[in-house]
């Protein structure tokens, strides 16, 4: 890496030295040339070189000298080029008036010379300066005039500038389709020119545009391209991209990737104290935590986001903030507070619509100049005739009387119109107030309907629980108990020999274990569904739980020919021990169920980031990708074991609920035909509030 950096530094120094040598050579050449057009051309080369290295003051000195010589020689081509470059320098110095004046002069000269390329470059430069000043419609007109000529000559550098200007202008007047088109064109040129900064800007804007169009997959691709560029070395860019990328994954409910990028964005923006990046991150984190029912955390994040949005006057993110707070309070059933946020949301939304309307109206007026009509004063001649003076005075008095009459008439008309307008205003206010009250009532009704729907859904879920319980009891539990009853009947009738009795004992034991585990799972699952499980956490030794539960399945492991590898260590976890025992018992039973003769079950535990992580691994049949998605869900999904063992499909959903009740996590890694490993992570101490 150091060698690459050193090589880049050497190359940049070499280029710098090469440019300096060219400038020095041109300066020497210029000093010895005669006062003719050739000297103007050499001076222009020198001006261009100085302009390219941003040495504007020195370039301006040569511009002034060359301009004088060009006018003396009446060298029109030279005057046009020099005037153009002088305008470019004025534009970079922020002198808009002189820049525009110079551009217009050079454009007139290029038109006389029929230099279409020169005219195109001037139009492109005027378009750039107008777009930078916010006159987007006017800037568009000039930039579009330059495109055909620049494309005809395939001038990549000029086209990159033109496409970028047009994309920026279309973006700001909300023509997002055109903005996307020109950002894509600019990106092609930037790749050819190896313009890293331009590539990052175009990728970032394209990501935002695709996000606005709800093409979130494309948005993710372009955000990833920014990250894969040099964004990692730029904290400000990283702080902007990471929360936006996390927000895009949130649109797909991909909470894993959303969490990863949002946490990274949070850390970067906290470190750099980037307010905008922190605002984006906190709003998206609030959304994520609402969806995952971490409402307390979501509230803290959204409160901080709201304050930052107000400090930055970022109305777009503030609008999103109000919407998320409405969702948060609706989830909590705090409908009065939710209604307040809903009203704030509508008021700000209407304000933004008005601003957009005013902006579009102003954009339509751009580029139009309104002239003023000068009123020339009347010159009254003098005369020696007093009678004529008296007549003139009389006419003047009559004219003044007419003006007074007109004035009073206009004043009366103004009073009538004002009264009429006041009445209209009062009527309008009354209507607005009535509409607002009606809207508030509608919103309250809407929120109440949402609450009723949620209650209905809850009742349907409880009813579904009842149906599932009866269904499972009527099938699986009946099968196991019927088998045991049949065995007992044979024993009572004396129909079994001692040898047959010994052979059937393992099968009887298996059926009894299945019935016991089924009943055990059903009771715990139904309790969890009715929200009656309350953990009683304490410190306990994980290894002791493993030892107890392994003893229960050892006979079944021997019958099936399964080997147990015990890598467990003495370590402590802070959770409800009885709930943890249920989880381990289910995971061991599952591992045994899907192992074949000769397979291995491995149990182990270790410490990671202050947590205790235990694992139950097997070399059994594994789990397909399609079935992986069905695990841990409240549905009776099950598959037959390697010896046709049956199950309820509820064990893993119970495990997930019990682990999460104890502030833990459960997950699985599996490859079909290779085996599966289930992990359980639990805290080692009481979690902070």
C-alpha cells in the first residue's frame, strides 16, 4: 500500500513538474516573439495552461496584455478566445456580472467567425454559471444549446461538464427522469476521464433518484458503488451513504443489513459530529426499532433526530420524523398523541407543497427581463403674453381637478374592493376551520379503526392458537398414546414373550418420550402465545444444564448409533434456567432426530463480547434453503426424522420466544447433506435499562 501511495505521489509531482516546464517554456517563447498574431496564440496557450492549474491571477495578467495586442492587431479570433477565458476566470472568482458580460461578447465574436464550437463552449459556460446561481430553467436553455456540437466532436471533458450541469438542473426542478438520463451520461464520461470525485457524485445522485422512484434494488447497487470507490477514506461521504443504504435495506425488511449499515453510519457520524448524517441515521434507526418493537429505543432516537432536523431546518427529514412518531404512538395505542403528530405532518407537508408550487412558478419566470418605460418630462415654453399664461394656468387647474376626481373615484373603488376581499377572507377562514375540524374527526376515526383492526387480529391469532392445539392433540398426541395403550393391552393379555417384551421396550420408551416432549412443547407454546410467560433470571452454570439434558437422551443416542462430543466448559449465563433447559432439550432432540447412524452431535460454549454463546452441532441431513426460511416461525412446520420420527413443528418457535424473553438471540447455520449448528446467545449479567 505504501509503495502505491509513494508511486502516486511521484506521478503527481512528475505531472506538476511537466506542467511547470511547459509554462516556463511558453513564457520564454513569448518573451522573444514579435508583436503579431503568433504571439497572441502563444499567449493563449500559456493562459490555458495557467487556467488548468487554477493559477487565475497570473493567467489574468497575460489575458490583459494579450487583449491589448489583439485589439491593436484587430485579431478577431484572438479577441474571442481571450475574452472567453477572461470570463471563465471571472466566473471562478465569483464575479458574475463581468463573467456574463464577457461570455456575451465572446459569443458575438464566435458567431461572426462562424465558430460553432466556440459558441457551444460559451453556452455551456453560461449554463453552468446560471445553474450554480439557482436559475435552473435559464441554465438549462443554454446548456442544451451546447450539447449537439459537443457530442458531434466527442469532447469528453466538456460533455462531462454539460451533462453534469443538465442533470443538476433537472434534479432541482424535479424532473427526475431527465436528471437520471443525464447523470447516467455524465457517469460514462467520468469513467473515461477517471474522474473519481465526479463518479462518486453521480453514483450518489443516481442512488437517490432510484430511491425516489422506489427502485430500491438499483438504489442499493449505486450506494454500494460509492462505498466500493474511495468513500471509505472520506468520513463525510461515508456518513452520508451508510444511513441511506441502511434505509434502502429497510424498505425490503432486511433488518440484518439495515442494522449493519445504520450502526456503522451512527459510529462514523458520531465521530465526525456530522449533523446531517446523524439525522438520516437516527430517523432510519427509529424506523428499524419501531418495526422490531423496541419502542423505548426508537423514541430516544427519534427525539434526537427531531431536534437536529429543526436545528438544520431540514423539512424533508422533519416530515419523515413526524410520520415515524405518529406510527410509534399508534403502536403504543396513544392515539391522542398520534393525532398531534399526524396534524404536524399534514401542516408541514402542505407547507412543502406550497414551497414547491412557488418554486415552479418562479422557475417559469426565469430568463425573462422586464424593461421599464422612461417618462420624459414636458418642457413648457415661455411667452410674453400674460393672457396666454393665464389660459395655460386655467387648463392646468382643470387637468388637476380631473386628476383629483379620478383619484377619489379610484380610492372609493379600492375601499369597496377591500371590503369585498375582507368578507371573502373571513368566509374562507370559516370554511378552512370547518374543514380542519372535519379532517381531525376523520383522522381520529381512522386511528380508532386501526385499533379495532389490531384487536380483531389479536383475537384471530388467539383463536388460531386454539385450533392449532386441538389439531396437534388430535393427531400427534393420539398416535403416541395409542401405541403405548396397544403395548399395555398386549402385556395384559399375556400375548408377549419375555424376548418380545425386551425388544419392544425401546419403542415404548421412544413413544413415551415423544408424547412427553410433545405435551411439554404444547403447554409452553400455548402459554407464550397467551403472553403469560415471565422469566425469572439468575446466574447458572451452562455446563450443568448440558450434563442434565445429555443424560436424558443418552439411551436414544445409543439405540440410534449416534456419537456425542462434549466441548462444553464451565461458564455462567444470566437467564431463566428452566427456560434455558427447555431450549437445550429441544435442540438436542432435534439434532438426534435428524442424525443417521454413525453421525456426531457436538455441544460447546464460549464467551463473545461479554455474552455466553452455546451451540449444538450435528453432522446430520442438514436443512434446505427453502426450509431455513420457515424455522423459528409460529407455524406447525415439521419434517420426518431419519427414523421417521414425528414432531409438532413448535419446538423452535418456543425456543425463539424463550431466548428473546431472556434478552438473547438464536440462529442457525446449515448446509444440506453436511449438517446443522444452532447457536444461542445469552447475557452474562443483568442488561442495563
